[in-house]
C-alpha cells in the first residue's frame, strides 16, 4: 500500500511533472496476472516495466530489507494510518522483502537522485524529487 | 550500495505489460523518474 500511496501522490503532481518534462516509469519485479491486475485496479497510466531478474533493482542498491525495517514500528504506524483512512490490507502476492525506491535521471542520462527506501513507507517527498528539475519550470 | 548520483544511469531494456520494450535511451531529452515498486500484491 505505501508504494501505491507514493504513486498516488505523484499523480496529484501530474501537471507539474508534465511542465517539467518528467516521464515516469514504474518498475516491478512481479510478472504475469499480478501485473495486469495491478494496472487494471490502480488505473495506472504510466508504463509498468517488468524487471523480473531485479537487475535494475540491484544496480541501484535496492536489495532485501531487514526484518526490523519491514515489520518494525515505523511500518506498523504507516499501515495503521492507511487503515484509518479506509485502505484495505491485501495479502501480499510475492516477495515482501524486496525494497523499493526512486531514481531520477536527467535529460542527459545522469542520475540526479538515487533513493532506496529502508522500509515499506520510506519514500522521498515529491518536492525532493521535483527539486532538480526546477530549471525546467 | 553503489551510489550512482552524478554518474550515467544504468542502461536498461525492460518490457511493459503488453510486451513493448522500453529503453533508457527512449527517454533521452526528458527527465526520467523510475519508481521501483515493492511487491505488487
């Protein structure tokens, strides 16, 4: 759910993303029906790219999380907040230990931001992601 | 963890849900935000 929240927040900034010439691609290691269902259920309009071997995940330092990071107090707090807001818990369908993150690449192909979440709820603020693109406003 | 900030992005060819390829170079001249999802389920 926290990843979906992050994407939801990004969608709320869609106009700014377009103004700043930012393309978004979502990367997943899942495949098959789970991927199709996700696109359908979330009405995802950005490309969902499958990195089944997790080659790109690993290249950007996104490995397996520790038990504490995945199930510790900060994660519990985030899920409780989401439940409070009416989100439903879903049974995880695949590897829950894989960490996620965000990578921002500039128009010349240089990495500007490489953010690996230490836990499910750890994502950069949208303002942090947009900051390097300020000159494109 | 290898910090690649300030370095060239890792080249990739990944496939979308309909099997269409997406390459890093397809996004040249744009900012590209890769959002790495945890498990989808």
